[in-house]
């Protein structure tokens, strides 16, 4: 991963198309290293999620070039290697484990629902927490989860009016989104134990993702014309 990090540092410093196209060899070497890592993670996570074996690294990995239609005011390239370890590939649902490698202590592993934009998804998760409080408690209190994560996400000031104000897990119901994140140090990324650490975090967050995915089982992303 050392050459991968070196490439990303240079890309961040020279974030322009001429430099990007002049360093295709370095990019190809970095791409291959990340592809190999994701391939290993597919095999290893399949022990917990057998359907992962039906996915390929190309389906899970995000491109370095940004979509200029969306990121008009940003540099043309995202100087990070990213992948979504999910049976749904890069789709938002089912939720999976998002991996980002970026030097400078900016690497992380995360999971859950990030966006508060989908009101139907938010309501589905709130109702699932409300009707399955014991399961929610068991998941967020599990040692492997609690030692690595806290539930993050945009929140309301009060419990939503659809639920009793004094209900159990009122704080969880205030959320508009529910996600977890664990930073990886540069030393961790450059160590021989990187895949072990990612797998450890994947396993710790999986019950959390499974709970949210069960809540979102009937959720459909809006179709835009």
C-alpha cells in the first residue's frame, strides 16, 4: 500500500488532467494493489455473507475521476481509493461496509445509512427500532460494536411526533440517518494486518447493517426522469 499512498499524495498535489494522464503506470500499479485487497476482502467477508462471492472488485470499487456534472466546483479527481463491500455492489441499499483509503489519517471503514434525504427510509428504520427495542439494544451494546463504533447521523431535537415522547430508545429515534465510522491510521493501512483489521470492523458492524437492511427490505430508491 506504500506505492498506493505515494500515488494518492501526488494526485492530490497535482489534481489536474495532464498530470493524471501522464502517470498512467503509477495509477495502474495502485489500481492493482487496491483491486487485490478488495478481492481478498470479497473472499473473506463471504464467510459471513456468502452472496459476496457473486461480486467482483470492479462492481464494488469507485472511480478516481469525479462526475463533473455533480462536482462542478471540485478538482477532477478524488484522491482516495474507495469500495463498498456489499452484496448490492455500489447501490445505497442494501447497506454495506464502505472502505476509504487516503493518506494523512483520512482512511476509514464505515457502514449504515448516511443520507437523511430519504424520508421513507428514515421512517422505516425508526419503526424498526421502535418495534424491536431489545434487538437494537443488543446490537449497539455488543462489546465488539461498542468498542469500535458509536451511532452517528443527523438528529432532530425531539422524539418524532409519530412516537411517544418517553419511548425507549428515544435518542435513536431522533436520528434522520444512522451510520458508524472508524478511522484507520496510516500505520494500520500500511501494515501487513490491514485486511484483518478491515474484516474485524466488518464483522463488528454487520449486525448493525443487518438490522437496518431488514428495516429497509421494502425500500425502493426514487426514480428520477
